């Protein structure tokens, strides 16, 4: 469950901006998106619609409705459970208020699926300083999640999340801009997956191992520090680099770096991107425990394993409405298409579906295709 929710969150993050820039309200705009993910036995696809409208000179409202259909026969499912299909719906409302050089934003997000309900409240304030060359942003978000089981209507567990963030954006030269972000997240409650199991050595069965439910700590604190720099080139192109360091109380430590290049070609804008991510495993993760209940906490989620992932992406944008007089009430329109290929090497998670003897199973490799198509209209 945590894996598919992380994919959805990533997709939403690519589509919906989290807030306005300080000193400037977002433009009136509508986006219509279709997203598609397939990899590792998981398929996620669905539409999304976003509408943003300014009211008066100081207030802007935004609403988003998002649906994804999920079908899964992933490595986690086929080894311990049955394939499943389900639908997740999400809607959100937000408001940006501009007063002088200060922008305040509030947002509410509700996400509902058959076995997981999530509600998130967020507040952000941004302040332009030093002749608008520097922007300081402070943010807070509170999440209230309820975990259930589709096969047990009486099962209900809670998760409380709090996220604090501070960001500093600095215009260094007329062509170079940088952003430094620091985020910390605290989580408390039922943090594991109610369906997932761990395996342990069991010489009493022919295959040599058996399964038991996983058990996670009920608290987690994570911190992340990120630096992004964007350099605008003379021919309307741009080069962007990003680095992020992450660590948490589960002993996961990760480094993420990405590089992208954007280039205009006539009416088209093309962007190519490469992303590299490497992480250590959680202290309670094991591919095979020596015995049943061998440790106080136990997990075999592949996303808690040591892993290395690489993503290659290409995206393009075409402006098909650009008449200064507009088209009826639409002033500008673009179509945007992106494709990303994701490859993840799990260094400690074995592919037991391969049917090899215990100790000879190959390590699991995930490959996935991610496609997005969306139209944007300004009015």
C-alpha cells in the first residue's frame, strides 16, 4: 500500500504546484491530465482536473479532482496474497492570499480508497525580501490517515503526520537562481502494511521458509535537505541540477541527484532529465529472518531495502493557442507529454517468485514506464 501511494503522490507532485510564489498570485489556469504507470506487476492510471481562478487582486482559489485505478499483481502480492483492483479518488481545495510582499496559502486534501483514508491540512507563508531577490518560505502540514483492511471491516488503525519546512530561494545572478529546502516529518501510529508479511527460515516445510505478519515501529522522524539550482541560457534554454539528502530514525539514509536540460525548438519546448537515487536499508528490514519473531520489529517491504534507482525522462510542450486576442475566453493553451523510464535495483530483496531454491533466488529488479499527457489553458 505504501508503494502505490508514493507513486500517486509523486504523480500529483509533478502535476499540481504546492503553492504560489511570494509576491505573485498564480495565473488563472485549468489543467486536464491523464497519467499512466506500469511496472513490477502494478498498473495505475486515471484522469485529473485542476482549476485555478483569481478573485479580486489579492486572492486566488484552486481546486483539483484526481482519480486513479489500481491493479496489482506485484512481487509483494503474488507471494503472499491475491491480485487486486481498486479505485482511489482525491480532491483538494486551496487558497492563496497576497498582501504586499507576503503570500499566505492554505490547502486541504482528501484521499479515499477502499482500505485507506487520508486527510491533509497545509499552511504556507512566503516573504519576498531584499528587493525581491530573496524569498523565505515557511510551511506546515498535518496529516490524519486511517488504515483499514478490505477483508476485515472491523480493522481500523490511525496515523498522525506532521511536516515542517523552510525554504530559501535566492536570485544569484540575472541567469542563476537557487533554492535551499529543509523538511522534517514526524509520523506516529500504524506505519506498516496490514497485508504484507515477512519470511523466516522454517526447516519443517519443503521450501525452507514460512511467512508471518510484519511489525514496524509506531514512530518515525525523517529529515531532508535539498538544493536546486537553475541556470538560464541565452537561447531560451535552461539547465537545472538538484541534490537531496535524506535520513530517518529507521536508519535509512539516501542521496538523490538529478540533472535536466530544457531546449526550445520552434513552437516546442523539449526537456530531458536523468535522476539517480541510492539508499541504505531500514534497521529492521531482512529478506529472510532466522526464525519466527526473531526481532522486536520486522519488515520485508522492498522499499525499505537498500536500493539504487535510475530514471530517464523526456517531456515536450507545444503551445497551440498563443493569439494575444485569445480564443474566446482562452488566452493561451498548451499540450504537454512526458515519458519516464524507471529502473530500481534492490540490493537485499530476493525475487522468490522465480522459484529458485532458498538462498539462490535472484535479487529483484523493477522496471516501470510512466506516461503523462495534459492540456493547460490560461484565461
